[in-house]
C-alpha cells in the first residue's frame, strides 16, 4: 500500500453568492418568503428579486431551488432583464453542480456569463468565469480551468469584488498545486492571502494558509509546512469547519511519518479519524483509515493495517458508488485486500498445472487425483468467498439502515431512488439547549462536542425505545418525528413520553454532576400534523421532512422554557386524555400571530404508560 495525499481546498468562486455568505443563507428565510410567493400579488420587478432570494435560500430541497431559478429565468426573459437573467442562470448552475450534473451546470454558467455581458455587469461576468473554471477543475480538465480562471481574474481585478478576486486567485493556485506547479501556486496564494487578510475574511484566510502549507510540504520544507497548516487549523477550529481540520491533521501525520516519527504520526492520524467520525465526514473517514493502515504497516502491525485498510475501502465505496454497495455487497473490499495473495496462489496453481501436463501416461492416475484435488480446493474457495460476500452484504445493509428508515432503505436499494411521500398525521419534536451559544464561545471544541454527544446518544436510545424516527441534528438542535415511515395512531403520545424522558434525563444530568462536566438545560417543542418525507441528495443523502407542521414545531421549541415541554393545540387534542397539561394561553409567534400553547406536566394517574 502506498499513500499519496493531495489535499487542497477551494473557496468556489461561484459560491460567492452561496458559501461565502453562508450565514445569510437561511432555510427559515426561504420558508417565510414562500408565503409572499404564494400570495401572487407582487409586481414582476419585485418578483424577480423574490425568486432569486427563494432559489438562494432554499437549502433543504435542491429540486425546489432549481424550480425557482427556472422561473426566474423565464420571467427575466419576458421582462428583458439581463441582470436577473444572469442571476437566474447563476443560481441554476450552483444547484446543478451540488446535485452532481456537471455538464448542465457548465451550460448554465456559460449562459449566466453571456447575460451578464449584455447587462454590462463585469462582476457577474467574472463570477461566472470563475464558476466555469471551478466546474472544469472538478471534471479534471486543467487546461480549460486555467483559461477561465485567467479570464475571471482579469475581469475581477477591474471590479470592487475583492473576495471574488481572492477566491479566483486561490482556486487557480489550487489548480497549479494539483499539477505540481508550485511556484505559480505560491504566487497566487500569496496574493489571495493578502486580499483575504485585508477583508478580514477568515475562511478564505484559513484555506489559503493551509494550501501554502501543503505546497511547502511537497517541497519538503516541513517546518514551514507545519507552521502554516497549524495556523489554518487554529482558525478553522474557531469557525467549526471540521471537514478541513480532519484533512489537515492527516496531512500533518504524513509529514511526521516522512520524518520517521511514527508515534506522533499515528496520534495525528487517529485524531483526524476521531474528528471525522464525530461529524460523519465519510471522505475524511476513508482517508484517515488509509493513512492509519499505512502507518501500522510501516510499524509492522499487519493485523491493524489490514483492519484500517478494509475500513478505508468500505467508506471510499460508500461515498463514490452507493449502487455498488447495495448490489455488490462490497465484494471489491475482499478483492483488493487479498489481491496480492491471490496472484501468488494463481502462480502456484499455474506451476502445478504445467507439471501435471508434463506427466506421462504412466502416472495418469496421479493426474486424475491432482485434478480432483484442484476441483475440491476451488469448491472450498468459492464456499469461503460466498460466506465473505454474505457478511459484507449484511454489513452494507446495516450501514444503510443506520442512515435511512427500513422502508426507505429497501425502496432505495430496489429502485435506486426514493419517492417523496405525504403523511397526514405525524408528530414532530425539536429540542434546543439553553445558553449553548455562550458556552460554545468559551469551551474547547473537543469538550463541547463531547458534551453534545453525551446528550444526543441518550436521546437516540429514547427514540429507539419508542419506535420514533430521528431526522437530524443541527448544532445543538435535535429533531425527530413519530408516525412515519409507518403511520400509527399513538405517535403523539409516544413522542410526549419520549419528551418527558429527555427532560428528566437532562435535569438529572445537571443535578447529579460530581465531575462538574458541562451540563445544560433544555427547551422542548412539539407539534402534530401533515408532512412530506423523502430523501435528499444523490451521494451524501439524508432522510428529511418538510411542511408547515415542522415549522410550527420549531416555533413551539423557541417559545418554550428551560426544562419545559411546550406543545401546540394540534398535539394537545391528541394527548389531553393521557397527559396532564397546563394551558398557557395564546402567545404571539413570529410571522404567525397568536397560537395556543400548553405545557405538559406529567402522565395522568388514570393513564397507562407506553413501553
């Protein structure tokens, strides 16, 4: 096994309207704008801006975002508005690239540049050229990538879009780095770094420092490489960009390994793997396992090396080829691990066959015996292989069921996609830790993650106990639902039972804390009603739900109090015969007016608990 890392990070220029404004990109904004959109009473000039904002802020459903972009394109053509036609094609290109349709994305960005030219919008032309270059880079077409990076940089130098210029310089430098043109890469990184620093744009500065460090590492200037990569990691820790930190830790591990310090190299590689596992970063999990496999092989620990190499293949395939995981049951894992030994076995068998062919007719009985023995060995080999294939298939199926509900996973395996389904009655729960933001600014990242993991692991157990479906976690927010993927009549009661256990667990953890660990209080909100459920994404897919029911559940949580379970009137009507509730009155809710809310106190004496 030979390991060769070529990590580098792009601040995609076309993401100047997306990732560079990540704080501004809000699904909640999209949800509120949909109400205005559905009214249908705004003028076309205002609707152009509304559609652009809807396409930009809709992050939960890329297909819906694409529809808004397409409508923006049609309306811009009717209004002969080339500025918004540029923006419509730009948003379309962004979403198509995220979906993975690179050819269609490229076509949209070319049309975006043409429209920006007709609108005399130079900054838009520069952004479109940069986006075109980024897509060519992803495609592996460096020749075209260079051409369009140079066009983007030339135009953006004449505009006041400094972040766009710095991003184009950084991405062009990354392309030089990938092709071992280190002097040109450093020239671009130095210029982009100065611009990012002047603009106080930290994420750009971090990637810039990290890329410079990797150039120095390739030039065997290890001290400088460590210096720059360490600075990048420090900034990224403050920004909580764990994706890049995991890769940089692996790169540092390679530097130590190259200098024959295998103990420290192992430590960094292990830290990279642990961080990737905590945040579900499959690319980084795969890369970290590969590095650990190499390090253990160097140390002579073949058993550990074999284990990590199998993990590397498993996660690599789960990221790059989901259908292969489902249909081939990771057969390639076995093959790659045992390939060298198989080649040796085949050579030995070939030698035996040649010897058998040379035996004269006087020893024909011996030939028959050897052939029979060979057939028997083949039978045993096939039998062992089938057992391994079945084990790998079971492991792959288990991995898929950890990501998706069973019904959804089966549909994905059978048809290669999952149709969205509407459920007329489900119950949605949101939790949020009180004062989490203030704690997160003071605690080290490791301690903060350890504390959140302590709570969420217990929440997962409670969800499993009541047959409820965990949907996702976002920061310190935990979201789950009951009544799907299989409809049930008692989903509201089950959810409230689970909520009471969560509240009790959080309270006990805070009161009984002998080691003085970081502990929080929690707000819980619950609502019941119809939702639409489905799978989003094509590679890093996720099961999610949408609808007004979800939004109201979120409002119930934000209007709750520490240690309390706040439910809507919809949920109250479903649980009032089972739980003792306190009516809070009608409370003003942002963007929704007054809504009736209830605090859940406890189970009524006459009610029977759910087990």
